[in-house]
């Protein structure tokens, strides 16, 4: 059984929300990358530091309840809301702030943006 | 026509495969969200999904967006739109009339009722198309 560690993810330049503390568990092992071009370096770093499993959301699908954190490269409307709406911790690579029809679901307890690999640290 | 203009060029050509159950609710906000057919399941409800035959470039202001039988001029394009569209088939279309993209993923067109698309409809972007308004100007 893998041992999981925690990371702290803080907002990057121009970003919003957080910091988030992310700790995968056996029930929620997935570091879920919903980004272009495969597993994003931010997702890879979270997986490496926590022992979670990096997972490419565009290659195959995962049940929501298994997601420890969703890493997205959202430009502000769709993905920024979908994961917080389901109470999934969400890290946006782009420096977005709550907007769009789902803005009400985007809170600083659930969402952090503008994140680069350097903004991910062991907790 | 000056004769030196390049003919219109289709830079993105796709066909709608499915329209999610929440798409109509987003239309009430003047928003249409597109994702590629193979996008994650949790995005399907909110998205018009499609499968692209041509994906050469992302849009620029001045290009024409073709949605089914509707044609509209693209007024502004955010900084991450091209990556989104070419990598994920993703685009956020907003009928807000703004000539600057408020969010990096936005593509703006004139304020209007966007069409509720159906499977089989075209989702196409054309560059260099002359417009009626220019022809009559």
C-alpha cells in the first residue's frame, strides 16, 4: 500500500485562490490532469511529491470520487467550474479568477490558479 | 475584389457529434462551449462535442465562425484559445460583442442568440472571407 504525503499549492503570479493542501488517499489516489499535451508538469510534480497517481483525463476517464486534485489549463469558463462544482480540489495553470456561469462554485478553499511547478511544495 | 487577396481558407473544420444536456442553459448566458469528442465524461453535459477533419490554426479576430447555417465574425480571441482548440478541441464562444477577450479562453462574437447545434452541424473557422458589410460599405 503506497504511503502518501501532502503538498501545498499556492497561487502563482496574477493567480487567485488557495493555498490548497493536497493529500491523496487510497480512496482518492488520482492526480487528474485535464490539460492539453498529456500530463502537465504541475500534475507530474504533485504526483511525484505526494505519491499519487498521475492520470491523463483526455486519455481515459476516471470516477470523480477517485480524484485527489484536478489540474487544468482552463481559459476561464468551463473547466474552472466543473471540478469545484463537484467539490474536487482544482489547480489551474492559467491565472484565472472566478468567472462564467459556474463562478459561484469557485472558492479559495477549492481552487487555486496561475500555478507553476515552483508553486508546489512539500507540506 | 482587388485580385491580390488570398481566397478564403478553412483553418478549422469540424462536425458536431453530440450536444450536452446543459448546453441550452449556457446559451441563455450567450455561451457555447466546445470540446473534442474524446474529452472527459464530466465535460460532456456542458459541451458541444465534435470531431475535427481540419485543425490547422486557431482563430484570429476577423475570421468567420460557421455554426451550422449561421455565420458570425470573430471580434476577439484570448491568449490560450489556439492551444485549447488545437490540443483539446476546446473553445468558449461568447456572444458578448466585446472587442477584447475578457478571459484567456474566450472567443467573442457580436451579441446575438447563438444556435443550439445538433449532431451533424458544421463547426468551422474561415479566414479571409469577405463580408456583406464590407461589400456594401
